[in-house]
C-alpha cells in the first residue's frame, strides 16, 4: 500500500488533520502551514520502515518525556495496525523532533558545528542560507519560523547520513525538477553553500529534499495577492453576516470583501474600484469588473466559480507583469535560429561569447554558467534548457534564445531550444518571475510545444505572451 493511502486514514477529516491534532487525549494542535511537510516526512518514514531502511539517529538527547514523543509513538502504533511495519525507535524520535519545530533545537546535539569551516552552529548556518537566498534571488524567508526549524532539522539529518554513508532515494526529485524549477534552483544554491561551508558534496536526491522545505516556504511567502471584492446582497442582516463570514472563511487568503451593499450603483462601485463583484442576485452592468453570482448559502458550485475568477485574475495580473518585465529582455540581437552546436558546453560557450561581444557579460559569467550546469542539468522534459550562472551577474540583463538546428543530448533530455539567463542585480525579481512563468509553461504542454515551433523572433515573442 502506498504511504499516501495510509495517510488517508488519518486525513479523512478534511484539512483539519483531526486525528493528529487531537491524537487521543493529547489535544495537540498542528499549524496548518506545517501540514504539507509533516505529511511528506511521515510518508518517507513509513516507506523506510516498510523496506527496513532505518536511519539510526544520535540527535535526540531527552525526548521520551515530551508530549511530541508520546504522540509520535502512538501515531506509528496506529499505522502499524493498518500496514505491516516494525516500528523503529529512531523514526519515532525524528517525527517527535519535527513536531517540536524550533523547540527541538534545545534537545538536539549540534552535528553541524563540527564540520563548519567558520565554526557556525546549525542555526547560524540556516541564517546564512536564508540571507544568501535573499541576496541572490530577492526572496525573503527571514521571518519563516517553519523553514528555519525544518532546514535545521534536515541539516542535522544530512550530516548524520553523510557520516554513516547512508544513501536515500527521493521519489519526488524528477517532479520537483520538472514542475518547480525555481524551487530546485534555490536548493542548488543551498547545496553550494553547504559544500563551501561543510565540505559536503550534496547529491541531487538530497537537493530534492531541501527543495521540499524551500517550496513549502515559497508557497507561504509568495501566496496569491489579495483582491478587493464588493458584495451585493439584499438588506437581510442575518443572512448577510452568515454569507460574509463564509466567504471570509473560504477565501480570506486570496481576497478581502472591502464593502457590502444592498444594490448596484455604478458610481459607488467605480469609486471603490474592486477587482471583482459577488452578488446574490442576477446582475448586468457595463463595467470591466468580473462578476460572480452566488447563492446565500455558498454551494460548491459557487466556490468553484469564485476560484475560477480568482485564478483568471491571477493569470491576467501575471501576464501584465510578465510583459512589462520580461519581454524587453529578449532582443533580436540575442535571438539565434538554427544554431549549429553539438554539446551543451559548446552551446553555452557560443551564447555567452555572443553576449560578451555585445558587452553584456564577461568570461567570469560564462565560467559560472558552465559551473552551474555541472552541478545539475538545466534541461527539461519538453526539449528545452535554461542555463544560467550561479551567482555572477551580467553587466546588462538579457535573455538569450537559441533554436538549435538539430536537437542535442542535454542531461536526461534531447534539447531543441535554449534560453540563457543573464540577469544583473537590478533585475533579481525578474529572475523569480521568469521561473514562475516557466513553471506555468511546463504545466501547459500544448502551449510550450507551440512555442518550440516558432520560426522567427516575432513569432516567438507573440507566442510567449499568449
């Protein structure tokens, strides 16, 4: 039985994780933001126990008397009644430490400090990682307590595995690389820091596990932007209050109801300038504002329509920002058709040398791009690659594009199109937006296939902004 089926027995209470939150008499609450990583950890732990692939830990010093230890023990006891696993004490301790979050650091031996070239303890190393991500990618995780405790716990385990020469497979690796290129890129940067500071070569499997922590943090930090909504419903105060509370409960992470009115008045709506209108009665108007008719009691169909409207607003906002920030970086001078190269290295060198001739970059930039490619291939399943530097900025920001005369083997895939990123300090936020666009394109195979069939610069630009 796959571990997600096992977890299903504990997650049947919707998103509340009721059986874990109130596990027996403990009345133990788990913050909703921590649930994804908790599920993944439990799943991996069960997989290890199913295959008797245990990891002996020396991190815990006094866990048995904690509430988290009792919960972890009881949890795995219940799991063992669903599938045949031999409960391993080390797995119980690791789950207890994860449940404790930041408090676990007081009960762990610091395995990191002995390897640190600068004598950093594990918390100081995590701070360095977070500062580097902010400096290189303009992504600020400094206030994310869950990421700090999660990465610290993971680094302890990573050092432990390296000490004992334990290899673990990552079933999520290929999906992470394919669907979440920015998150995997962040993990590459973290791997580089760990190599420099601890002298440890980080495998792609380990990078994938780091990416899980970083991806969860990215979702928390870069959640959907809030939209302003106007609610139109009859005067009945009791029904109105119930409706508002339910809308707020379902959509508070994505929109705010800034005003409630009992009838449509165009002048008032224009002054409030909402992003969307919710109405309990049929409504026609000439304003360019998405309008969703809902019932007083908010059915599942109503929820779906509101979500679809919010997603459409996300797409429109992103397209506008993408056009403003990205398109100008793809110039005719850096667009190559039918490029004749035989290897990834030859392709990168040609494109970097061309940027150097234009005065956009130098040899240090090319060296950094080639070094990044050696760490992990930047090719993707749909016949394209996105080489870029590790931390050497170009003089001028540009996205160089090349369509190869014939596909070449690039990592695991045959590559036909190459997009070389040359981004300087001023455009750090553009790098994040580009990878967000890339993620959306990867999940839209038909659109990407059409992009690969471009025969000119003009056609490529028109397709990229569709």
